C-alpha cells in the first residue's frame, strides 16, 4: 500500500479496527450474547449448510445497548 493511500485511509478513519476489537473483547463480560446463541432463530441461521444461502444476521438496536459486545 502506498504511503498516500495509507494516509488517506487513516484520515478517513483514524480508529484502527484491530485496537477497537481488542478493547471491546477485553471489556466483555463472560456470557454476553449467550441469550442470542440460545434462540431458535440463531440456531436455524447457523445450521444452514449453503454459505450462499446464509443471509446476514442483522442485530440492530439503539446506541449503547451492547451490540458491539456480542461480537
């Protein structure tokens, strides 16, 4: 990657996703998101064999409700 391209990307998003992911991962409490994994909807979605047929599982909610910590 050229220096110019790297500078533009850093300007567009000064946050590094790897650092953000590690920060969230370290702050996450055990068991966060277990309720989601235990639902019938998630079980049916994750059991799909055909990756092309597997749609995106969209988790939405208000800001600050903890969506990031489920990942």
